[in-house]
C-alpha cells in the first residue's frame, strides 16, 4: 500500500514566522511531488511542484525534497494570516496517478 | 480553475436514489479524475479516465461508475446512493506543463445522502 503521511496539526505559528510542513512517502520510485493549499470549503490549489533533490523556491514558499529519506517539506516564510489553510502533500505514483496525504492544518496567529 | 466545471455544486438526495455528477473541461486534457474527500481520509481516487471510453478504477470505486463519451465530459454515477457516500467530490484534470504533469481541481460538489 503506497502511502503519504502528514501530521494533521493544527500547526500554529505567529504572524511573520516560518511555518514548516512535512510529508513522508512510502513509494521509493516516486519522482514528482506537489504541495497544494486548500482553504475551508474550497478546492485544492497548487502551490509548488518539485522533482529533484534539494530546494526549490517560489516567493515566500520553499519546497525541499530528500528522495533518500523519502521526505518532502514546505517552508512558508513571513507567514501571514491568509496562509491559514490545510496543506496537502501529493506524490506521483505512476503514469498520471497521484496519492494525497490527509493534509496539515496551518493556523497563522495575528 | 483550469477550465473545469462541476455540476451540481450541491446536492441532497435520499438513500437508494441514483445520482450523477458531471465534470466538464474546456482544454482538451486527456486525463480526468474523480476524487472524494472526507475528514481524516484526505483525497481518495474513485475512478479516472485516460481517454474517451477509457476508464479505470481507483482505490474507492465500489458503488460508483463513470463514463466518458466525449473528451470534455466525465460523469460519475452513484447507482443507488448510500449514506456512506455523503462527501465532497472533486473532479481533476492532469495537464502537461513542459516535462511536468500537474493536477488541477474543479470547485467540488457537496453531496448529502439522507
């Protein structure tokens, strides 16, 4: 059974701090990894994709991938109350097939 | 929204009745998906399609059927709805972005089976 594990949270951080969200996956052959943000009552929206070991930065967001440890993380710098949402980790497990973690709920405190 | 429209957006129905949810896309994507999302379970794949009349089961396909007679439409049918099928249903497409393929989601359908 291929799995994606995330801490459900809530993860609470003060405004302006760095939020760190983590995800582990079981399928060693996975090559593509994604972070989605989902506001309550809304659909998931893509924030970042990452394919290579190391860091990938986009604005305030940094995705980090370590394939040897089967670990992917998302850092949000200068967290804002508008970042409060559930963050879903997704892993590509084959041709156009994906599995999702249950999500981590982030609360940014003003 | 990547040109994805789901209908209806909300539906309340009774146990034992048939229900069809529609997903319509405007950008000719080959791959389309149906997921359900429940608290504690995250997004779980019901069925997916890789072309007209080409579909396959996901991890939670029991009680659901799908059809894709046109590239732009992917229908999810609950033949006889049960209370356990109360959920939020998301349609998704997989878009090729250079060497990447990325999933984009519709707005979702909230289904209540009473």
